[in-house]
C-alpha cells in the first residue's frame, strides 16, 4: 500500500571501478590485486568475500538517530567522521519505516528529504569504497503507518512495504547491505522465520495521559522479507538478527529454521548483539551458527552504572572488550559497535567533538585504527622513511606490489605493526611465484638492502602469528613464600603468590633457555571481583640472559592497575625478575602479590647463521645467490645480545611440546 505515493528521485550510485590501493585501504585483510568492477560483497560458506573471492572483514560503527528523528543528528558528519577519522569500513545506519515514506507528523514532503539524506550517506560510503548497512530499527507493531513507531518484537506488514521500496532504491548497489530487522525478541524460532501472531504492550497517549495498551499483530517473518527483497531483483547481502533482542542465533542454522536465499542472491549474514548482560555461552548461541553463516556482531558495548560510576571498574571494561575482540578475530567475524552517538548508550563518544568514552569508545577506536593500519608497512627509504604502502596478510607478486604502488626492488625498510594479540611473519622470495630462496622476518627491518646485499625480492607472503605466553609452567624462585611460587606461572589468574612481611621482595622466573622476548604482562593481586587495593604500587621489571647481568625494562611508581603491560624491543632473555619496593595500597604496604608473570616472544633461540630446514631450496636463477637461508631481523638496542634465528611454525610446535 501507498507505494504510489511517491516516486523515487534517488539513483543508485553507478558502480565505480576500484583501484587496488583503494581496496587495500577499505577492507582489512583483503587485497585486490586486480581491477574490480565494483565492491559487491557475497557470502561464501561462513565468509564474506569481495569480487575477487578474497575474504573481507567489516569493522565499523553504528551511527544512530535516523530512527528517532527524520532529519538525523549530526548527519552525515558522524558517518564521515566514522569513515575518515575512526577508520571504520562499515557504518550501520538505523532507520525508521515511517520516515522513509514521510508518515511522521512533522514530515510534509512524503519522506523525500529523509530518502535524500540516506542516499547522500550511501554516496559518502561509495566514494570511499566503504559499506553502509541499512538497518530497519523502528516499525509500527502491526498498527497503521505513523502509529506506535518504535522498537517492536517483529517486523510488520508495513516493514514489507518498506523493504520493497528500499530494495528497489539500492538494488545491487555495491556498497549497500540490507539489515532486515534490528532486534527480534520474545518470539519463537518459528515466528522468527515464518511470521505469525505476536502480542505486545505499547505505550500510548490517550487524552493527554500515557498509558499501556495491548496490541496483537501478524508479524512478517524473516523469510518473507528476504523473498520480498529478492523479488525486486536486489541481490544485496541480507543481514538478519537473531531472537532475544538480536542476540541468540542458536537455531538459525538448524535445518528447520534455516533461511533460504535465491540462487542469484549474494547471501545471508547473521547478526548478533552480545551485550555484557547476555549469556556468555557464545560457542553454543553464536559460533554454532557461525560455522554455516558469516557472523556480524551488529551491536555491542558497555558503560558505567549511572548510580555508581566506579562499578563496574576499568578492569571490567577492558576485559569485556579484550574478550570480545579476541573472539571476533579468532572466528573471523565482522562488527559494528554501538553507538557513535553521545546520547545512545553504550556511548562510544562523549560529545560531538567525537572524543571517545573511556569505558567503551577508546577500545573501539584503538581496535579500528589498528585494524586499518594492521599489517606491514613497506618503505622505499631506510629507517621507515620515504614513500610507503601498507599490506595486509596475503600473497603478493611483483605485479601486485607494483599495482599497490611499490616496486619490490625498491623496498628499503619494513615495519611490522604488531598489536596485543597478533604478530606478523613476512617471507620474502627470490622468485615471483613464492618459490626460490626465502627469507623470513618477524621483527622490523630498518635497512633491508644491507641484509639483502645485492639480492632482490620478487614476491612476498605475509601471515599472522598468534602470540603466546611462553612463561607458562616456568620454574620460579622468590625472596620468600616459595611454597606459592608456582602460582605466578601456572596460567591461572586466580592463584597468587602473596607475602606479607616487611623488606625487599622479588620473584624470578626462568624460561629454561635464552629466548627472544618483547612483551611482559605482569598481573598483580586482583582481577574482576577481587580487591584492587592489593595491586603492587612500586616495582621494577628486569630481564637477563644469564641470571647475573640484568637490564631493567620497566619501573612503576604508584601503580594501581591489576595488569601492567610492558613492551620493549625484542631482546635475548632467559630470566625475568620483578622487584617489589612497595606492595599493597593498604598501609603499611607490606603485602606483595603477583598472580601471573606472562612473557611473549619466541621460545628458545638459535645462533646467527644457522640454516633452517624450512627454507625453500635454491632458486636456480641466482637471485639470492647460494644456499637457502633464513634470517630474522629487528631494529633495536645495542644491548641486544643475540639475534634469534628460528622459524615460527616449528617454534610453536616446540612450545606446545614442552608445555
Ligand atoms: Ca597464577
């Protein structure tokens, strides 16, 4: 009904040819080595892929307001900021089915301005080769247009009309995804898929007074919405939220409830909203469906209790985000964080200056910026100067690198942008087909030519390597309390070494052999739900290769945090020592507590010049002249004693073998 009320004046943006470089910037973990006709995404099993078939992960933000006010708030400014300043490659845009057709009392143009604004936002994304997720957020609960506008249990008959119209508008637009309904809730899986009778209580104003009113309506199921969209010829990816407020996907992949796409359709992606108060059994509720469908975490976030801003505390916020991001990365999911608006909590920004909130925004911003820059930077000058390009994990021929703006022969320095959980392994090959002599590096290389001499690189491969705590199970010696000493390397944060007497206190852990390490995480007294006042205040951390000569890598005064993350240049070390000068924050400060000393790096080491069995055989054309060899290089301190030569895959096996 009412479709004839307006004629769309909006045109889909024409498909624009992508350059490889643009694709590189837009899509983490995807590199388009060839020209693409457009950026259209499709599902392939449990992955989202680009037109070249490469996996794409969408990392972005929700920019709300167009669901509650038809003019939007700070639109399109917020979307531009999300893309350009926060490095999102996806914006989820909540919408309102009444506004689209102009049914709000304050709209007098039949929705024309609203539709124009949505189209303008889509154009902003397309110009950047980034993506807009159109999300139907507010509907009518089965009542008439303009009535009971808000979040409801299920979409209604008007939603069907909305999607027929929106699908025609953005039919096969390469940068538009359709999120068919925000958060279905309090319904069965059968109603979710097939529709059916839904009862709800809504708040209405009658005679100037607010009152509750029961409504019932025939909800439209997710399958009917998909069918309506496909019937317009629109094959855009469709995103579907689970039950329980868009969270629960436990039965979405069951034969009985599985949604069906047309053969031409670009596929179905499932959306989940794992807020902190939701069930934590993500493997059953989400990952099970994630084996069959790509998953996008369409909303998440956490915020302080308004009545008690200190509760939950900083550790809680950090743990929530770290757990969530690690899980997203581990399963190759995509996400859009809630929300890039200072008034729709959990808020990512404090105000319209876009300053991130300390409890949510900082974590999201850091992740997005790291993801966008994640990978390896190749420079045509020594010491990370000159022109540079960033590459994501993948394989690159000379032609790929030249297309991205870097002749492999001109690479002078290499920087690996490691983050908390991931490190990179870059392998350089003398031939253009990932064969020939190979050289592997896991640390920054300030002067590649010096190491290569007159040899040249033709192709390269970049992989990610998960960092592991190599100190787990290490033997421990301490100033006193030796009976509990094993607790600092048992990998269990709930077990601790605690001493109460006065005087100097120290703990030394032993990796068993000299290793190349670059990060220590010291965990003090308390995690979540424990007394943070027992965290050590003044302490220092030192490392040693021989147990005699020590190098201090960190010193703290007045620490209050549970966790101290200590990063330093890759260094040869076997022993890690923690000296505690002032313990607990509770006078007389004599209690010293450590729950865990974690060490990250490569376990064991080999002497320089050792040949590795993993390297390829001689290349036959002399580019790398001579025998196969392998090296690991890093920029660093003069005090670094040993350059450890190793191969990560072998090393990881060895770590597992000794754990
Ligand atoms: Ca422990």
